[in-house]
């Protein structure tokens, strides 16, 4: 029993990090759920955390700039460590390699329920394998479901970026409002909708 406790204690003392990678263009209530899951896992594991936002930007599917996404998501979830990807570090694998360099040994990744298996396979495939994204070798990789479909998935089921972009395009504020967290003020919701409209031109 004492041996098991020591092993458990040693694992808990290992540098742990919880991460997610999202497009969030625009951020929705679904993304808030993912962020909350990241914070919850970080609290339970005693690890640090980061929410990586993709840097992609175009009028059709990615109207918001990385800076705009970060601005709005900080209003969704104050105190969260939001970062953005870059041309040099565009994927979750690049960021995993960076975390490994910093001494992280236990990686936790949060994703939508429909991508959990895919993410688990991808991250384990490259563990201790050098590739274009760099190299990482974690002692343990755990993938958690945020308890819903991936909010970045294209389609019409549930709250999606696709629907929100369409609501912004048609000026349907009432529908757009339903797609963001309830605690977000009307002023901030209107600013988000305006930024989506402007970036879609």
C-alpha cells in the first residue's frame, strides 16, 4: 500500500500540463465548455494549462484575427491562459513539442467528444518520434472529452461557428446571442458579432 502511495505521489509531482487547440472562429458557448473542462482537469491534476487558438484568418470561415479571438475568449473565461498558434508552430503537435522542451512529462489534452479517438491516436503516434513538428516524449498522454461534439466542427447540429457566422451575416442578433455564454453582456455580444461581420467582408 505504501509503495502504491509513493508511486502515486511521484506521478502527481511530475510536471503536468493541460492543453486544448481550437479554431474558435467565432467563439461560442461550446468553446466555453471546452475551456471550462481544461480548467477543471488542470485543477484536479495540479497542472498548468493553455488554450491554443489557431492563427488562420480568411473572410469565409475565419473572420476573426487571433488577437480578436483572444480578446473575446478572455471575456468568456477570465483568468484563462490563451495563446495563439503561428506559421512556425501551426499545429497541436508543435505545441506538444514545445511543452516537452519545457519539462512537461504528463500531457492532458481536451477535445470535443467526436474527436477524442482521433486525437488520442495522433498524439500517441508521434510520442518519442522526431518529425517536422519537432520531438516530444511524454511519460503519459491522456485525452479528455469535453462532453460534447467538437465546437469547431462544420455543420448544423448544435451551436457551431458555421451557424454563428451565418447569424452575423444576416444580422440576426437574437439567434447569435443564443450561441454565446449567458453571462456575456449584450455590449460584448454585439461587439463580437460586429467583429465577425467586419472580418467576413
